[in-house]
C-alpha cells in the first residue's frame, strides 16, 4: 500500500522542479513520474491517490491567487469594520445634532417640536431600533391614559411610513417592518390586558394607514424617477398582494399569541378587511403606473445600522408627542367646522 503522505511529498517536489508554465505539460509529466516511480497508470490510481495528485496540483497552481484572495479578504474585513464604526459615528452625530436642536427648542410650541420629531424620523435610520421605539411610544401612551386607540394608531402610522421609506418597498422588507411593529404591539397588549383591544385596534389601523401612505409615496416617486431606474414584474405582483400580505402577517402573529389575544386579533382582522379597499386601490394604481412608465428592473437602497435602547426610548416618547399633536390638530379642525355650522 502506497504511503499517501510520501506520495504527496514526491509529487510536490517533482512539480516544483518543472520549469514549464504550461498546465497540461505539468500534469502529463507528473503522470509519467507516477508511472515510472510508482508503477501507477492513470487507470491504476485509486481515489485517494488521484486526490493527492489533483490536490497537489491545485495547491501549487493556485497558491499565488489564494494568497491574493486572502489578502483581499483581510482588507475587506478591515473596511467592513471601518464602515461599521463610521456608520455608528454618523448616526451618533445625527442624534447629537437633533438632541441639541431639541434642547434649544425646548420652549417652542408643541407643533414646532412635532415638526422636529418628524424631521428626525426622516433623517435617522429607524430599522435597527424599531422594536424599542414602538414599545416606548405605546407605553408612553398608556402612561398618559388618554385617547389610547387614536394615539397608537397615529404612532404606528407614522413609524410604519418612516421606516418603510428608508429602503425599497419590497415584500420582504414590508413583512419585516410590519411584523416587528405588530409583534411589539402584541407584546405590550398582552402585558396590559385591560387596554389590549385599544392597543391592537390602533396598531392594526395605523399599520394599514402607514402602508397605504408608503405606497402612495412610491406612486408619486414613479412620476419623477429617471428612465434608467426600472421595476421588476415581481415587484408589481408583490404590490398587488399587499392586502393579502397584511392579513397573513396578522394571522401569523395571532398564532403566536395567547388565546385571548388571538381571538381579539382575529376579530379585528376580520373587521379591518372591509377597510382594505384603499390599500388595494392604491396598490393597483401604482402597479399600473409602473407598467406605463417602465418595463423591468429595480432600484434598491440600503439601510445603515445603529442605535441604542435609550435613544429608542427617547424617540418613542417623541413619537407619542407627535401623534398627540396631530390628533389635537385634527380635533381642533373638526371643532371649528362644527362651530361654523
């Protein structure tokens, strides 16, 4: 029985002595060597022996390229670490700037502070702190114990819209964002059963409204996108199913809840089906515009990562303030119209 380690050493030594760069010539010479020294023809080689021959040639022929790949991988990892650090620094600097603005505008009206909050949501990456922001905002709403359903609806609408706006409006991203918001709302609802119905109802309605608003935004953007940015047929198909996607996400989440919460979610989901016409219609209109404007392809963007739980809590409280301001404005407008009549 041939010693495979010795065979490998012999093949490697023989290969290094060859001065021809031609690969076929090298392999032919090595075959001749095996036949002469080991009495092994190509048909006599066992799988382990053939593997030794091939692995030796692979190693010798690709050594330089392997070293280059390894060096590039090291550089890639170093660059990725630098990107991660710089991305974190970027987000920290954004937070610092907005903290300074909020401090200097502390005596401003609630309307002005709501405007600051809106700009902050649009300027800072929400995705990685989404769960904490939603949880903080809903808990703050419960602590204030006023207009809970309406406030939660406004919160979920705003956060759904702003988070979806950070990246491409694709099924995977919609599923991830809405699933996170819904799951967080369900967790808070289960922890506060006396307010569960208000939390769940407000959350579902807010998520639906935020999704509609996001699709309307995409529809508006399509009118101004350059011709080289195109949209795939798959994305068109996905948009036409957003109502089914939302319903399925609610059903999936319901299966993970306790019995009481599951019953509430299923009931609210059935009731909301009658309110999905707007979502269906805006999705259909957007797809029709896609087909009119473009043929195929897609425009993608990336979401940078960052954030801390404490910052998420601050932004959640700010989201509650912004929602309350919006509700108060709507109520005031309604009151003025009634008084005029």
